[in-house]
């Protein structure tokens, strides 16, 4: 993902976000420019929680997703399969995370 892109986030990009994102990424998710995002932050009108950390703004990804109407994360078949192997006590070569990252 290019954080300086003016195009809105795709679903695949949204589901790959870290626990919090910068204001630019959140603004991009809503399809707004940075000027609008800063104005909304300053009047307490941004569509989701914005936290100031030093001189920067961060947005919790869970709040961002909720504000976008995305309440649940997708479930991938490989995750279910890995969970079944884990429940059976089987160890996978490279660990379950390696399988997920390989996709």
C-alpha cells in the first residue's frame, strides 16, 4: 500500500492494516483529502476516533473499520485449516503464520 496515494483503500488493503493507522491512511479510507481530514479533526468531526500522539494523529483500525461499516474480519480457509491442525496438536512446518504469509 502506498500511504501517499489519493485512491481510496481497497478491501484487501483495509483488512491488512495494523492496529492503528496514520491520519492520511484513515482519510484515504473515507475518500477525503488531507485538508478535509485536518479540518474535521480540529472541529472534533472526524468520522471515527482520532488520537494525538506527540505531533501526529493516529486512528485505531478497529474504530476505522466500524465507521466504514465493516464490523467483522474475513475468515480464510487456510486459517480454519491451521486452527484444526493446532487443535489436534499437530505442528506445521514453518508454523501456522508461515502458511498465512505465503498466500
